[in-house]
């Protein structure tokens, strides 16, 4: 990255469209419009997630209006396809821009109908509105795909119908804009995971994640926690959020105002269990055996390395990391060996001829049946201690317990991915439950009896 169109975009929006952006919106715009030494956009996908009523719609309108009017920067006419789970949601974002366009270019520049809604400039550049369904994008060649309230949109709609429309366009860009949802959102989880996997990578990839959310361990009853999810904060906002804290159920409050992803209701892992087992300060025990498990996504595009070990309190402490390649998995295993002398490493069969680090055992479907029952049981008895890993919560939340050959196992619903971190922890926890826990030892010397 060598520069950004962000400052020029903010100035243009203020001057032409009378849009004054909040500080966080200017920052998001500046990051999303970063370019390289060829003045080509760096990010092919931009994820922006923030709490309800923070100004997402205003920023969405700004992004679409700017790109609509700057075809000269991209060397071709622009077609923006703006979708949402409900067409009315996208229309509400476009409406002020449509009124402005009608006054500026004439009434024929804007269409409000059910079949052909959007703005078309005299230059031919278009901003089109569509519901996020299987027919979205059919017949179009798009410069930008803008997905509103993305947590409600199906992943296959975006990947199978929408993203392919940008194949032949210059500097195509996908925007996913949303407040946090629950564990049913495969689309947001998949794209967030791609970005999170590369947080510490010197090569950040092509997915930009901009998220304002409260950390897992933060107390939802505190004002400081509320501010994490609301970058545009003032006394009016504080009074409103305080009202909501006293009015709505905690899980909904966490999702809507702290921008925290939650586990859906009626899930095998109750959110109360997850929260009760949260202890970000607990450390892996220094003594005893660490059980390590390696698992990958079904398409091989993601890997997880989990550690589980029993401590002196009878709790099983877990940690998990995710990785993009097997080379990174080998590197992580080497790091773990350097941290602890006694390991028991399990891998799934797909790693047998590919992983370079030594391992101790293979685990598969038969072991998964037993491990599933152990994991569920340990959570229900609150014997697991985790650090609030958002990745792990989402992977568990995205899973289901289904009957397979040999018994019931934790798996992904058909057509979904993104539970490999959960399964790695499952295998590690199962092995750790068989390992005697470390015992705190107090040594004393028995006094020698003195003879008279």
C-alpha cells in the first residue's frame, strides 16, 4: 500500500453531496480505498462490522456514491450492485442518494420499482438495488458488490451468484457491511476467518477486516464495554444504550450493541456454558502433558492447532490457533515443543504424508464420536477453561451434532465450513480428559525424634 483515495473521497462527499463523515467512517473509507504503486485498490474484499445505529448506512451510501461518480479512476463505466437480505434494507440506504440524483440529473435518473431500482447517471454508470437471492447478479457485469446486513445473507449467494460478476472488471471490490449476528452466518464467519488467520502475517492478503466490538471478557454492564462497539459515542448514545441494557435479553444486547457474535439459541453449546467457562487469565499448566490436536477445513484452506491440558483445579485449559498452510502448522508445533517438554500430538489422516513434525497418534471418525460426548459433557459440567477466542466461539457456534456412521459427532451443517478449530479442540480435550491432572505438591521433612 502506497496511498489511499480516502481523503479525496471524504472531501468530494462533503463538497458535492454535503456528507460529513464521523471519524471512524473516514478511517474506514481511508483503509478501504488504499491503493498500490499502480494506483490499483489493494483490498478485493472489505468487511466492516460495528454496532447498531453507529452510521453503517451513512458510510454505505458514501462508498457507493463515491465509486459511482469516479469511473475515470478505474478506466471503465461503473456498475455497483447493492444487495441485502431484504430489498427494502438496500433501498433505505439508496433513498437519500436517489432523491439527490433525481434533483441533480432529472427524474429519469432514478428508478424506484420492484424490478429495476437504482440510479443511472447520464454517463451510464449505475447503482443497482437487488434482494440477496439466487438470481442476484444474473446477467450483470459488476465493478463493486455491496452486501448490506451481511450476517443475514447466504454465503452461496455471494460466492456463487455475486462475486463472479466482477471477473472481467477492473479493481472489483466486495463490501460486507454488518452488525454481528449469531452462529448461523456462514458468510461473515468465512470471510472474517480469512482475515483473522492473517492478522500476524507480514503478507496480509486481500481481505480487510474493520471491526469495532467488545472483547469476550468485558463486563456487559459497564459503560466502557459499550463504547467498544460504538465508535461514534456521545451522551445521547450512552443514554440510549443504557435503556437497551435494561430492556432486552443479554444475548441480543451483546450482538446488537457490543457487536459480539453469539451462539444461536437451542444450540448444543449453551451460551451460559460458554460464558461460565471463560477465563482469559488462566494459563496452561507448566507441568504434566499437553494434548495437542491438528485439524483442517474440509477444503484444506484452513488449519487449526489446539492445546488442552488439565490443571490442579480439575479444569481443562484450552488454546487454539488457526493457520493457512501446513508449513505454518509445522512452525506452530515447533513453537509448542519449545514451550513445553511433554506433548501428545494427534493429527487427522490427511496430515500423515504432509506434516513434517513428529506426531503420536491418528484420530478419525471413531475417535470423533467419543470426543464429541466428552466435549459436551465437560462444557455442561463447566470443566473447560478458554480465553474467549472469537474464532473458537464461532467455530463451535457454526457446528451441529449430527448422526454419522458409528454415532453422533460434531460436524458442519451441509454446505458449510469453518468448524476445524472446534474439532481440533474437541480432539485435544478428549485426550486431555484421559491425562492425570497436575497435582500441587507440598513437601515437608518429618522431624527426627530425639532420644533422651
